């Protein structure tokens, strides 16, 4: 599951809008206009995020490996939330084909189509993915162009590839949150673990390097999850309190208000 077959594929010129690569000397990033998602991030020959693929989980085939934005909500919406605010798990954005507003070797920018709810026109969010010499920077910007407040609970949902036969370690400051060594996995399973963010977050890929997550102050929580911890671990920055979408305790965008969420994946080789 740790191979990189996409690196060996070639595409005709007309397919570049479907297979969009950001690249420099050391990095290759495959991005998609569906949700403005990252389908894979490689440093040299090593996979850091992804790759997106279908895997068998129990008796079902499920999509895994795609680093996407959860918008407007993270997780499953409480059924008691008002019907007009109900959304699929992790929101509609990751299933939406976005407009490509810019594409180059080091930057891809997308804009979601406008949508209407209850007769009120609202603009969709903007998604940027930028590549530098240190790694990848991803951002989501949304504005409420409607006439009433809207609930919002954005999140980033990255899949970190566990180096085969080596392992992975997730830290917050000096505290180890997840550790995978050989055949042993600690701190992560198929039940999501919510952690309040109290310090810097890093992911060490043994024998390859360390990813420092550059996170702004409005990232308040981290969710740790994996249903296959020897293949991938999700370290998910949440911009609000999980479970609060659509409730009076949750985040609401006022008419005309904007919000911006950013995650930097800054890589230091071992």
C-alpha cells in the first residue's frame, strides 16, 4: 500500500485539469479540483501524504488517502441541528468540482461555485495549495454573502503515510500522542480521539523526516484517527470544537464575515 504508481503514469496535454501536479526540485504534489484536495505529496521517492486510493475495510471498499477540507462541517452533523443546516459527513466541499482560477508549478487556486439556500445566494469558499522549498501550504477562505448567520466548523483531513516497516510518531510539543513502532501501534484506532491543541504539532516519519504542522490560533483541536494504523494515520486540525456545528456553542459566520483556515506541512528530512 506504500507504492507510488501515480508517479510513473503519463497523461496527454488535455488531461492537466484532471491530473494537476505542483513540483519543484524535491517535491511532487498531486492536487484535484474536486474539493481542492491533495491526492498525494512526495518528497523525492517518499510518500508523505496519501496517496488517494480505494482500500478494503472489513467487507466494504472505501476511499482513503485524500487530504481534503471539511466544509462547512467536520464530522457527522447532530440530527437535532436545524434541517437547513444538515450536511453529509465532513461537509459538501470535498464532493464538489471547483473552478480552477490559477494553476502553475507551485500554486493551484480553486473557487467553489455559488450556491443558494432558502432563496439566499452565498458564495462558495476559495481553496489555495502552494508549494515551497519547505513543503506544502493549504488554505481555505470562506465568506458569508447571505443575510443570516451560518454555522461553520472547518477542518483539514490529511492522511499521513506510515513508512513501511519503519513507523511514525505524532507529538504535541514534547508529548507523544501516537506511536507506531514495527508491529505495535499506540494512541490511534478507528475511534476518533479529540485533543485540545495546546502546542506545536509534528509528525515524525522514521527514517524519512519530520512534518511540522504550521497552524494558526483559530485551530483549537486535533483529531487523531486511523482504521489501518500501519498504512496511514490522520492528524486532523479542527478550527472549532468538534460536535458543535449548528449549535449555539459553535462557530457562526455573520453576514459579510469571512473566515480563513490554514495548514502548513513543513518537512525536514531525517
